[in-house]
């Protein structure tokens, strides 16, 4: 079996890249900022706050969830999302460590 583009990197490097990619889009950054203002949020409410269609918001929520930055659960006919506090602290630590390595 051939090498993949992820071979040769640590799991921490790969995790940091997944999180960086997830927050590297303005829509996803805006979604995270909205979720940080609330304890939980229904997807429909996010659509009202952002200049995006519901399917587009849903796709961005999926990317954020796959990166582990948010979590979601079904409540009736809606899906609620919030910041995944544990993973958020991990992301803050990892990015802080990464940026702390820069000498200058």
C-alpha cells in the first residue's frame, strides 16, 4: 500500500491541521463566534444570523463537528449545536503551544 499525505506526521500535527482548516473559512469562524455567545444554538437560528443558506450553514456545521470544535444533538425536529468545551480547551492549548514556539 502506498504512502498517504498524512504519513510521517504526528497525530497532534494532524489534529492541529484539522482544527486550523475548520476555522480557516470566514463562515465557520462566524458560526463559532455565534456559538461562543450562547450555551447552545439551533441551526435555524444560525441561519438567521448569517448571510448563508440553511444547506450551506449545515455543511459548515458538519465540518466544525468533524474537526471536534462543536458538538450537536437532536432535539425534536431540530439539531442543536454548541462549542465542545473539552476539545475547545485542547485547541486553545495546541494553538497556544504552536504559536509559543515562534521565536522573534
